[in-house]
């Protein structure tokens, strides 16, 4: 099961000195993974694992419990860095976070881990909120680099599934001989 739901941008708003061309977006996706909710939670909660399946992330470090430093690769080789804090941490059930200094960068998200009746499979539901430029030029650049956040989120959940089920992308797509 892979389900992706996307939303349209909210009304443009200004953050600090950054102008009014920014919009907040929200993307949601869900996938069923063949592992326990506890295993899926523990893998995600170790924030250093996030770049293993989120390809735009260069690194995520947690120097202090509940506070993390995120580094995202941008088109053209630039790297964006920001701090985030955990806003919810229920082991085996839910994780949520948000950027600390929203005047520099807004990013928030949550992950819910819902086990099936026998506890052998887990529905992982992710919601990501972020800000991005709404200008036609920014949208053209995003299209040029195939930066569709809904598609990226879906692809990342497939990679998460492969990692947690002990499979690789190649073994799932390569023809059998």
C-alpha cells in the first residue's frame, strides 16, 4: 500500500524580511511495511538513519536529546542547514518535529506508526509541511530538477520499506534469471 495525498499551497505569507512570495505546503503519504511498529519507530527515531532513505538530506545529527541539526542538499550543490526540535515523541507510535527558527526556514512533520492486528505489519503515515517560493521561476527550477515533494515523499517511503524489510531497490526491480 502506497498512498500519497497532496494539498495545494496555502495563501502566500511573509516571514521576517523574506518577502511575500513564500507559501506553506503540506504533503502526506502512507505505506504498509512488514515489520513491527516498534522497529519502524526505532529506525526513524535514530535521526542519523533519515538520509538513508531521504535522498535530499545530507545528514541529520542530534547533538542534544530532542534537538537536531538537518542538512539538505539543494539543486546546484548548495546545502541548507537548520535546527529542529521534537514536538512529540511517543515510542512505537508517533514522532513530530518542527524547525526552531521559522524566520529562516520552516519545516515540520509527523510520522504515525500503526500496527496491524497481529503486530507484524505497520502502516507508516507521514505528513510534511514546508515553505517554498510560489513564483513561476521557482516552480520552473523545481520542475527542472524534478523536485515534486509529493513524488519525493512517496519514493522515500518506498526506500524506507526496503530498508526495514531488508531488501534493496535493485533486488526488487532486477529481472530474475
